[in-house]
């Protein structure tokens, strides 16, 4: 297939062809940074462990390129409002932004961020050794692409608008010492998981499984962790609400049981509280983002150093693990777009990915996960390599309207079930009219 045919086909194939453009043309930029030395890239990032790790390696970027980086670090809950404010100006303060995966469709629909293919096709900017094929495929599809059949995945018309950086999947972590002491095995299936919740709490004297539960995005995230493996989906193929079917109800019933047998306070837990409960020895299991892997053996954060084992996200009717996390994009109204691209390209390169992983960040590339030094430092990455086979890029519908559905509809219903205000059936069935109205307004359903 000729390159022009690949590009016409759209999706990953076209993007990969475009990313190799400088190499195909035989153009090697000996000093692609010379024109931009002295420029400052202003970057909006969250207070987040991966971006704390990034801060440790940024001096290397400036030393290598002569491009300075100014970080505007704010709470993750405030980022979107600040970014929308800046990107609405004729020229905003940000040259690069970190976004949560749920925002990508909205940002593209509002024409707020740059398509990245033209930058990868520019031989004066693109690194011929970048190798976009090496980035975990599920991460690239989930966090980077907008278009395709559903509007947010690979397929005809899909384009690359961001690069995964702080991408996540889910993994099961458990207290090896407690499991051995009380005769438990790491649950391989959802049946196994449900059977040990109450006994594990009774015998260990601590919560069985920590979880998010805070109203809004946090509790929906926790519900989705179980919905997908149990065979459920938020919408059917025609965009009708499907979350009231048996898998959706079962997932919410399970989440309620997890909350009841977990550490006290789960209905108010965000990601930080959920992680901290495990690190402080208040829960025997953790099932959520791989972010935990960089923290369990840090004695400044963890009381369970050396006592944690890992297993695959349990199997329901199928294996299906989280995809999501954080990515990097360039605003349309950025002042220093080329320099921003050089920063994004450098941060997600093979060499920098190894550096940020060693510093405690999340690996984005398969070459990093196969690196001998990395595996020596993080031997538990062997289970992560296996888990990545089951990353589900369509873990949630990343349409522009998702944030509204996530926070104002599902985020209310799931919380009401966790706090006992409604049964799971009452909670989920009660929001069908609201979700249907949102989907009609978005043009997915006929009014």
C-alpha cells in the first residue's frame, strides 16, 4: 500500500505513516532545536505523581534544546475551567496543556487543540527515531485519536490530537503478607473477588478492597472498572442507554458491597484517598490505576513496603482493563506551537520515557517496559506487560458530552446507590431520561 493510501485510510495506519515521514524523505534534522533556543514553553499540568516525575527530568530537556519550560501546576479539578478560559482567548497563556482523556472529544469539537500529524510530517521538527509504533497501542488510541466510527477511536477520519503522558490501565494489588497469613489467594475472577470480600475483612481486621466513591467522576470511574469485565456498556451501538441492563446493575451492586466491606469512608473517596488507604495499611486489596506501582515501595508514602503483590485485573465474562489517564496537547491559540511540539515529542520519546519511569512516572512505551534496567528496578512490570494486552480503549464513551453525563447523571446515580439513598436499579433507571435528553441534544438520538 502506498503512503498516500495509508493516509487516506485514516486512523492509526495513516498516523503511523505520517510519523515516519521525515525518515521516508531521508531528512535528518541535525539541530531541530536551534531556531527555538531561548523560547519558553508555558505548560499547564496537574498536581499528579506522573507530572511530579516529569518535573525531575525537565532540566535535561532545557539543557539539550535550549528551550525553557514554565510550569503552571494546579489542582486537577481546576484544570479544565482554566484551560477553557485560556483557550478561548485570541492568544492564550498556554503553549501546551495536560488533559484528562474525557476532555479530548470536547476540545476537538470546539476546535481548541492542534492536530499533531502536520507536526510529525514536518521534517524540520520531527525526530526520525521517534517510533510512534512503540507507544502502547491502547493508550495512543484512547488518549490521542478523535474520529472513527464512534467519534473517538481509530477508523476512517480519525486524527491525532494528543499524546499519552500519564496514561493508565488497571491492575490488582494485594497484601502478600495478609493473604499468606490468612490463607487467601489473589482473585483471578470476579466470582473469586466477590467471595473473599467479607471473609478478608473479617480475618484481616481492615478493609477488603479500597475504592473510589466520591460523587461525580470518581464513583463512575469505580463503577466502570467492573462494568466492562462484566460485559456491560454505557450505550448500545445506536447510542441508546444500556447501563440499566443486568451487567450495569450487577456492577453497581458489587461496588456497593466493595464500599460496605472496604475501609470506612469510601463514598467520599477520590483517587488520592483511595490510594492512601491502601498505602497506609487500611485495605488488603487495590484495584485501580497502575499509578500505585510507583508508590507502594516509597517509604515516604507507604507503610506496606515489600508486602505488595500484583495480579491481573480479575476476569468477568472477559478480561477488560481500564484505559485513560492523562495526555498532552497544543492549544490552537498557543504562542510557541513548534517549541511546544518539540517538548511533547521529547517527553514521549524512548529516552525520556525511560527517565520519567525511573523517576516514578507511568511508562508509555513498550520498549520501556522491556528495558532491562527498568525491569530490574520495577520487577512487577512483568504483570503490567501482561495486563496491557487487555487494555480497552473503548472503556468509556469519550464523546464531547461525556463530561456532562459522567458528572451530572451517572455521577449522581452511582453515588446515591453507594450511600444507600436508592437501590442500584432505582438509581440507574432514574437517570435514563436525563441521559437520553443529553444524547438527543448532542445529535446522537433523534429528538
